[in-house]
């Protein structure tokens, strides 16, 4: 914890660095020149970093070194929606937020206890390696089935469900002494455009936006969320400018919702703002406190100094943002050294993933598979499934859909189509192509019996209503695949409840 200090008399350059969170590449930590560059930014007064990648012990040690050098505590942020293992090797990878919702009956105390334990595990690992600002939870309400960047990162397409899960995350993270971050205000769930690639436009009325997308954020503010990330998206019903540059949208957050915490931009390297000059200056003028991940922190500081000199940016705006940052840093707890049971966390992650597998449809007699049944497995999607996939235990007849032009005679066969998809930045594609959809339909109609399994985006299943069975898993871990193999071969029950709707 730091003592309350006045910002009066601070050099302008030092103030500006404090508003910037640069990129920290964990994989480059062993490189001496890279360490020197990061340490120089710390001595210049940078406010924090957003961490990507690295190995557990190296990241932990370097974060501790950075904090020891810094005059004020650094806010170390990271996108750990799936746990610290999403970024840092050696830490636990948990299921995505949609899988967490699928695995949890919020009216079942046992389910809720498991969810709470999982969130606490994420918090413990974050604290262990020095992440004090996890960029979670995602509070977007995923209304567009073709959303290429939110999708399974959202809890649900129901704002009430999103709110319930989001508040539990916020409560546990804040109790752990971490700076929770709700994102992406005013809502990134109803678009088919990835803001990493271009600027999404949310074509809703103001009333629709407030009743659906803004609802979880309003509740998060009341529940004490420490920070909110503004999305790079445009809502014409409110402003012609992108939300991150819109004073109207920042004012909505401050005045209408009463938010007094930290407002940060989404990453400034994203292409949504590519055509906008002086984006950093305009984000601060709109009301942002933190500039997240500019391409070059030093050049950003120079641009801000130039803007202040020319009258494009008011130093009072800088002081207001700085005061808010310092005020939150003053409440940070000192780091606590404690052991973390990574083995127990891995078991917990597997438990949640297995509970999340959701049965969407199953016609009578489709399962279990009979001994000697002629089973053909087709693998499709945007990821190359592992050659040792547990699904291969079901049959030696495995075909890759990509590049496959001639199919065997399937008239007396049972076909299992496994679709592997991933939701990731810069891809712009949430599922499978129309060509793949058509080929899968041909396989289904050519077969005696068919099943379609989704590993990743569950919305792909809506294209295959004629299949005898539809199952949604939300990732492709070996344990999740084994859960489905057991269900296909032995009488059993799947406990997951898909938290989104589609025809």
C-alpha cells in the first residue's frame, strides 16, 4: 500500500506516463535488452502493463522486480478470462466464461460453490504471479450468433444471466484485493465484426442498448467494480464517434450509471481506430483514464505533450485521470507470498469443463453406440485437431473434412462430425464456412445415423438441425473429449445447460 500523495508539482511527462499501460511480452523476459527497455519505462513512471505470455516463474520474478523499482505500485493487467493459464505457461487454463455458465445451475448451491472455488483459484494464481488487474469479467451479452470475437467469451445471450455471473466474479476478485475490470462498455455482443480488424457498428436504439447490453454494467457499478473497459465500437443512436472517443458514452458511464472508478480504453493497437488521428488524445478528452496498449508508450507521451502545448488537450483532464489512478493504487494490498496448489486447480478446471458439456438434441436410440457399429468420424473447423484425439478411440475410420473430396459409402454407417472452432482476436471468423456447412449436411443426409459435436463455438450447431444428436463442448481439451466419448459409448447423463438460444 502507498501513502496518499498530492500530484501537485509532478512533471508533466511523469503524469502522462502514469496514464499509459504498455505491453509486457512475457516470452521476452529472459532477453537482457528487453528487460532494460521495460525497466526504463518503469523509471519513467509508466502506470502499468498488460501482460501477454511467458513462463510462470520468469513472469513472477520479473513482475516482482518491476514493482520493487517503481515509485508507485504498477497495475499489471492481463486478459485471463480463462484463468492465468490463458497467458502464462505453467498456470491453470480454465474453461471460457460460456462454459462456466453452462456448467453452473445458479440455483444449485453445490454448483455455485464449485464456480466460486474456480474464480478464487484464478484470483490466487493471478496474485501469485503478480497480476493485480485481471481484465475480467466480460459483461457483453452475446446476441449475434456470428460474433467472431465475443461468442464463448460471454456468459450468455441473456442479460440477467450475464449479470449474475459477472457480479460473482467481481465480488470474488475485489475481495481478493484485485482490480476487477468489466468489458466492453457499452456492449460488444451484438455485432458480427471483430474490432481488432475494423470498427463494429451496433445498430440498436438507445432504449434497446440500455435494457439489454448496459444492464450488466449498471449492476457491476453498483456492485463495486473497480474499472470498466470501453469498447472500440460505434453506436449511432448515441454518437457518430467510436465509443472509446465519445464523450457522450463516457458521460453515460459517469453520470447515468454513477461510475467513479477507472475507465480504460481497449487496446489502442486494434484496427478499429486505424483511420483516426490523435486517437490517444481524443480518448483522454472523451474521459478515459488509462490508455491501454499503445504501440509505443514513449511516442504516445510525446504526442500528448504536443497536444497539451497546442491546446488540444487540457492538463486538468490529465490531473483528473491521474488522481483517479493514484487513488485506486493507494488501496492496493501489499503482495502476499503464498503457495498455490496448481494440481488441485487443474482438477477443478477439468471438473468444470466436464460439467459444461451440453446436450442440445438426441433422438431416441441414437446412443449409446452399439458394439460393432460402423462408425465414421469427420473432423472439421478452424483448428487442426490433435492426432491423438480421444475421439479416435471410437473408430479407426477418421477423415479430415478439409481436402476430403471423396467420401465412403455411409448409407449403413453412423457418422460423427467433430467441429473444432476457436474464438480469437484478429481472426474475424466465429465458425465454419458455408462450403463446410454444406459438406457436413451432405454427410448427415448420406448417413444412417449422424451426430455433430461442437468443440468451441456452440452456435455452429444451429446449421445442422437434421442431425440425430447435437452436443456442445466449449473447448477441445482431452478431458472434455473423453466425457463425450463416455456418453457416446455408455448410458449416462450430460449436465451442462447451454446458456444461449438458437433455432
